[in-house]
C-alpha cells in the first residue's frame, strides 16, 4: 500500500479544478444497465472506485473505455449477465446500485452483499423493501442477494429514512415500471438530481428530484445518452478545510456554491472567507479557526462525508468544538489517528468534544477510510514535523490526483509507493 508524506509549509495559493462527483458517477454508470446503446459520461474522475465499477459492468458483459478527455464510454449490448461477483462488490459499497437497473432492465439480479469502507452497518433492507414494493422478490443466501421481477409495477413508497441508495434504486427501477411510482421522504442530495437528469435525458419522466417527494411515470423504453457529471461537493469541502488549516487563498474551479451552502455558512463561522465566482468558489483564511458545533444530517444538512475534514479543522480551533455523527455508527475510527498527532478529542457516544490545540505533531497514522485519509493529510498541514499516512490507498478510491492537487497549491506532500 502507498504512503503519503506530509510536512507543514507555506499558506496555500493558486487554483484547483474540482473533479466529477464520485457519489454521482458510480450510480450513473449503474444506470447504463437500463437500456442498450453507447453512453458517454463526461467529467468522470480518475479514481479507483470508477475503475472497480467499470470492471463490474464488464463482468456483466458490457464494454467500458476511459478516454483522455475525462470521459467514459460505456456500451450496453442486448445481453447482460445479471450477476455482480463478490470479488468486485466487496471493494465498493455502491455496488447495490445495480439492483434496481438489473431488475428493471433484465428482470433478475444476483448481487453479493456490498463491501467498501468499514465504518458501521449500511443494511440493504431498505433497498430490498423499496424494490419489493414495486413487485420484486428477493432471497438472501451464502452472502448473495438474488432478486427476480417479471415486470415492475409502480407504487407509492414511503422511506423510513431518506436513504440515498434506496432513492436511487427506486429512480432507476421506477423509470420503466408500469404505472407511476411515488417516493416519499426521498433523499434530496445533488447526486439524486444528477441521476434524475440523466434518466430524463434517457427518456424517463422523473419529477421532483431534489425534493422530499419524487414522482416517476414509467415509460416503455429508454435510450443511451451523453451526460456531464456534477462536481464533487466532498472534494470541495476537502480543499476548503485544507485552506482553513494551512491558511492562504485558493480558487476552486468548477465548485458549485448551491451544493454546499450550509457548509459555507458553517466554515464562515470558523473564520474562512468564501465567495462564489462565475466558475467556482474563492476561499481565504488566516489565523486559527474559530470553534463550532456541527451535526451530520441528510441533505441539505451537513453530510457525514464532510465530518472527518471538519474535525481536522476543529482540532486546531481556538476553543472547544462539538461534533455529532447522526448518520453512521462506528465512523469515529479516525479519531485515534488524530489523537496520535496530539489532537485533544473525547468520544462520548456519537458525539465528539474537541479542545483545539495551537499545533499538532507529525506522527505515523493510517487512512482508515477515504475521508479519514484526507482528514489526516489536512491535519498534517499544520503539524510540526513529518506525518506519514500509511495504507493511503483508500484516498485514491475517492479523490483524483489528490497529492498532485494539494502540492499544486503549495502543500508539501509526496507519495511513496
């Protein structure tokens, strides 16, 4: 596994281009199972999760080719193997996204239970119950989900929780279901709206994406299309946090303020100056951050993926901050790594109490998941001495050219393979 070496340096300066959203492109790739033809997805990040999803589609009999212009060509022929093998699924939690399109496009699905980052249970029960409401049937045996559906029928589905994955599966399954599917308490994330826009371009009739109620009028046929992936809002947060820790002035090209408006307000309270520009965001910071109180909630709240980077900033705040994780249990494993760097953090159930320190200390740490790895790198920008981030591979699952982008802003960060 690769290692990252990070040393403190000068304040950050320059521009960084925000890549396409990891949490959107993986679901768009899954949606190509729905109809035959040649798809082109643009602004696709060059990350390992995209590579794994591409291999998954290839294992299902489809063709996937990455072009030099950050575009992905996917060809779906007349025959699809309706199985997602364990050796690929266990590397990526987004694999459950193929359930809905396989049932809608092929009528059956055999998918291994998902893997990916280990920060608590993400049960698939809500996915299965939602699809069962449309007429699918499932059996679980030997670590595999086996689903069947002769013809999906539109229905009203009320989600117990605004699950992104369940909402996405219902969007894809409902697109060609007979009749109308209404999803209440739907997830509202920008990635949901991006998937709905993609499906509508394919010929679907999806109304209300981005609101708590989504209505999907089933159509008889979909077609292959071209589409540009939205920018990655988690990458935006990552670089804003880096500016908050290291100081400096940075422009984030391609960032969308409307996707991170609450986050901008929170980071403004921490002392970061952020201003929208025609093609992105401008950010500037100097001095220690101010403490804040933050809690993760479904969109438009603060995303659980944001919290590790925000905690890295809070560790250096001039005062006591409080962070609450309401989405996933077990996502505080990175706290021990920050403590190795001298952070003063107490875990109280699903709350963190963080007494900010003036400086952290460089230390050997580990990237326990994608966002935790990014948080370690951010914290290291304000740590005395050298920080070595071991097992840094997870960072490459979610960030394109992470080291190159940070070093391009002046950070002292290098990779050792």
